[in-house]
C-alpha cells in the first residue's frame, strides 16, 4: 500500500525541532553516501520550470526519494509537485507526499540551521531582517527562533500588504526597501525570485550575516558579487552552487566557497572566527534533505494511521487479466483518521 500525505497531513506530522535535528544529522552524514544526488532542471514551453531531485539518500535510512517540482512564479502556490518515497529493499512506493510542504520546511529549516551556525553571537539585541515574505521565509524565521534569540524583526516584500501581514504574524514591522532591511538588521534572510542583486556591499556593514535562499536556479540573483567576495561564503554543495547557484550567477569558481555547511558542522572548517567579517550562507538544496523530512513524516503517519492508503498496483495477479474494480473502495481506503 502507498500512503498519500497531503499538505494538511504534513503540517500535522512535522515537528520543527525534530526536522532541524534530522537536517543537522544529514549535513554531518550525507558525504558518506556513495551515490551522489542529482538536481535536474528544465525550462518548459509554459511560464515555468520543472526540477527533479534524485535520489534522496542518507546513511541508516533504508529508503530513497524522488522529487519532481514545477515552479510557476505567477501561480499561487508557485511551487507544486510530489515526492515519491520508495523502499530501499524492493522499490515499493511507500508514500506520495506534497512536495511544496516538504520543500518549504526542509529549505527554510536548513537555512535557519546554516544561519545559526554562521551568524554573529547574539549581543545585547539581535535584529532579524527578512527580504521576501514567502513560505520559505516563514520557516526560516520559525526555525531560527528555535535556535537563538531574536529581539526584533524587520521585513520587506515587493507587495507591501504581504510584508505587513508577515510582520504582524511575527511581531515585527515592515520597511520600504531591501536596503532598509540591511540597514537595521544584524542577520538578513533573503528568499525571493529576484533576477538582479538586491543588496550591494555599500548596503551592508562588517559583522552582518546574510542567507541567500532564492538563488537556486540559473538567472536568479540576490547579493551582488562585491558582497560575496567580501564575505566568508558557505554553500551546501560547491559543484551545485557553481552550476546553478550563487557562484554561477556571480561568475565565481567552486573554490570561491570557503566551506560547506557539512564541513562546518563536522568541525572541518571553523566557520565564523572574525566577529567583524561578513558571512553568507547560500544553499541550492540537496536531494537527501527531502528524504530526511519525508522519512520523519512517513514514520509518524504510520504510527498514527494518518493519510490515505492506496493500492496503486490494484493487487494485480500477473498470471491473468485483472478484473475491473467494482468501486473505488477496492483501490483506495482511507485510514481511521482520514
């Protein structure tokens, strides 16, 4: 049987603290996987792109994920897709999960983790800035507040009403530009669709941290080259960042990234050592992150009996022609909790 987990199921199943710990463990262990993950992106003859992440693998988890996403900037939500969770024993499709929810949670919480690791130590007052008030920014703020103290929040979005609503939900206030966010904040989180730099070096100051989450495919830019060159720059994967992430758009080689988050968490790189230096974390997103959260959700759904169970194979006897089901109940049975 295959368990189908919707957005509402995922919200009920996922715990932010457990997700952060799973992601932390994944960054530490993921380099031990012999089969590298792949991120495959294609333009479409429509106003969007298609991206597949395969395979999501982690040591100790006897399963893998395949994710297919569509990104249509004009749609709401802009990202839609599905994650297939397969058994590592025989390839059985264990679950189909809403990828928009998993992607927002794993991307936002992994970014919060990277931000916490690289950002300056909290002083008397920490001001958090947000540029781009979308779903991933929601999860970044949620995750960062579970990892460190945040005293004040400022937010900017192209849609002032959207920024004001975000600020109200997170007990902050909105401002009129990205530069105003940088002028106020000690830590700046960017999660946008921008195709041009939103911040230049002149907009920043020594000691600030910036997490650039929006540069995950060719053509997108959030921080100018002079910011990247002045900062200690960390990524999630050097080759990927150089192929379609922050390094690609800045015309920088893989070695321009001083560290990966995994290297810092494993103690192979010290991370921030100079309190006066700018730091940047600019991930693209890795297939194993989908598995880390999908596996948590699937195990909890199994324990609680949550989601819709479907027999996709229809109990077919390969020795004869299958009979047509007399009702949909023959192939789709909701669990006790629906």
